[in-house]
C-alpha cells in the first residue's frame, strides 16, 4: 500500500504534525543551501551556512510543532461542540415529534442513572472509601487456619494471640475480637444485639477513641474485671436516651 492511501484519521496526530514541521523546515533549508551552492559554495559549506542563517533550528521546530498541535486541538474542540449541538437538536426534534417514545427514553435514562448511582454508592462504601480508622493503610488482619479444617479462619486461642502480639515483627499494636450476640434486658423489651468480645488493646490498635467517656483499660481484660461494655452511638441514643 502506498503512503497516503487507505484509512486516515480525520485529525492529525502529534507525530504527523512533528513530521510536517520537519518537512517544512527541511524544504526551506534545502532551498537556501541550493541558493548558496549557485553562488559558488560547496554543498557541505552551503548547508552549514544555511543552518547558521536560520538560527535556533531546534527551538523553532518545538515552537512550530506546539503551535500546530494547539491549533489542531482547538479545531477538534470546535468540531466536537458543533457535532454535539447538531446531535442535541436532532434528538430534541425527534423526541418532540414522538412524545410516547420520549417518555420511554426519559424513563429508561432515569432507571439507568438511578441504578448506576446506587451501585456506585455501594461500591464506594464497600471498596473505595477508606476505613474510618487512623492509618487504615497500615491495618492488617491475621487469621488462624487449621490443616484439618480448610474452611474459614478458625478461632485463635489466647496463647496464639499473645504470641502474635509479642513475636510478629513490625506490629506496632495488636487487638483481637470475637463475634458474639447478646440479649439486652432490663427497661423495655428484650433486644438482640451484636456485641463482639474484644481485647482492651483493640481500640488503641484501630486508633478510635471514645466519643464520650473512655474505652477499656489494659487490665480490664483479665477475668473478674471484664464485665464492661462500650456502647455504640446508635444504641446509646435509641435505648438509653443519650
């Protein structure tokens, strides 16, 4: 296939602009060198003198290429805006002439935008939003797996937890928790709550202080002193009237 035939993009690419600038500069330099040769200079001297007369060849090349590229981008923006205005006007005319079709299109767009927004909000909350802890990028989860039980992580025994806390290098702090459900009784109807059992160091590890009052002291994890609870804000407001 000969150069210049076949498919071509409607706009010039940056490499094409640079090549066109090089061709234009070469044309002028060759023309001047030919004039000098006709005056009696040899070809090598004529070429060098033509380049010296021209001046900053590299700077001119960069300036012309950047100027042409900026003009190309401005032309692209103008053409795209013109095409967008034409498409919008055509769409408005079509929808105006077919109100039933217009209602179906608007309803479909509304459902699509609503579903997309809901999915993005869910993904952002679950995957993209940072965890509400201090330095969440430094948090790691350590689980225990048993060869005899290849399923989800097994419950870590207290001795293993203390080994991890004291022996794993690079850990600034460590805390443990155990999922637990309790029934809250007393004033009002009994309420089933999720109340994980945690080590006193968990709040320090996560870097979340209490909004009111305090979290657990280190010695409040020992038997006999562990009958304490930290209320969530929701439970504090709904069950204990703040």
